[in-house]
């Protein structure tokens, strides 16, 4: 079976709260940031699209982790012959007391 390309969706909830505390469903004992990088770096298929989801950008540490994941995914996709990047920011509010104005 030949895989022409894969879509990667990184749900930041999979990370241990030590690395990403700003998520709606923490996962004690979850993956480390380096675990996720190892998975991405060892992936043998071409990444044709990707997203990073389920994090609160209001939490500085989690937003930094998400940004680094986007950077790594973009670098992986840039190795393909024809590629482009479209970044669509979204805002997920995880706390009941947080309000958007």
C-alpha cells in the first residue's frame, strides 16, 4: 500500500500538563513535548496538511508549545515539492470565567 500523504492533527490535550497546562482536559502522565517531536520527525510519509488544536492561547506556556508544534509541522511540510501554509488562528476559551468582549 502506498501512502501519498497524511494529515496530522496534534491535539495538545495529549501532552502532560507539565508541558501544556492550558488545555481543557489535562492528561497527567501524557506525552512529553519531545515524545511528540520524535513521532513527527520519525514519520515516513509526506505531511500534506496539519493542525494543532485544543489549547487555550491565553496560557503563555501552552501557546508557546503550540507555536513550536506549528513550526515543526511547517518544517516537515516544507520538504515537499509543492506546498503552502495557511495559518488560521482560532480562540478556544477553556475557563468559565473568561469572557470575550
